[in-house]
C-alpha cells in the first residue's frame, strides 16, 4: 500500500495521500515511481528482471500512470501497458477485465431480480 484516504483527509476518485514511509515521484511519461521500506525490493538473484522493475536510482516502476494534485492526493489515471497480472500467474488484457466485470455486474443484477421476484412457498 502506498496511499490511503482517511475520514479526515480524503478526495473522491483518488487513491489518497501517500503514506509517511513512502516516497512518490512521476516519471517523464507520467508513470508512478515509488520508494520506501515497504516497497518491493526486487527479485532474488534476477538482475535482468530487476532492471525492468527499477530505474537507475532505485525507484520501483509501478506501471500506473498517475497524477498528484496540489494537495498531494494521488490519482491513478491509466496503466502504462495493457496487460495486468492477476494474483495467480495469469495475464489479462484490461479490456477483457472490463468485459468480465460488466458481465459479473449484469449477472449479480439478474440474480437479485430473480430472488426478489420469486414467490416463497407457503
């Protein structure tokens, strides 16, 4: 976690304010770069993979395109690449995730409608 909205400090649509132990920086292309003790330190004995994940100064490349407003709130606006890695080993296109979430939303509505309109046995 790198940012948090709190009851006292929140901004709609933002990821929140950066946590005290995390440094944020935006690359020239708008990619969010982070550094701090709670940030991913790198892959064990994989220098090539680490070179892809970190810049020359040791900032972790999140792959998110972001903005910081005047008050310091973080807004994630896009992804640098179209592919997102899920918690498993699967890679998904962002458009496929959107379609899946729309389908899921439709399915939940249908289930709600079916359960709310069905008559209970007497």
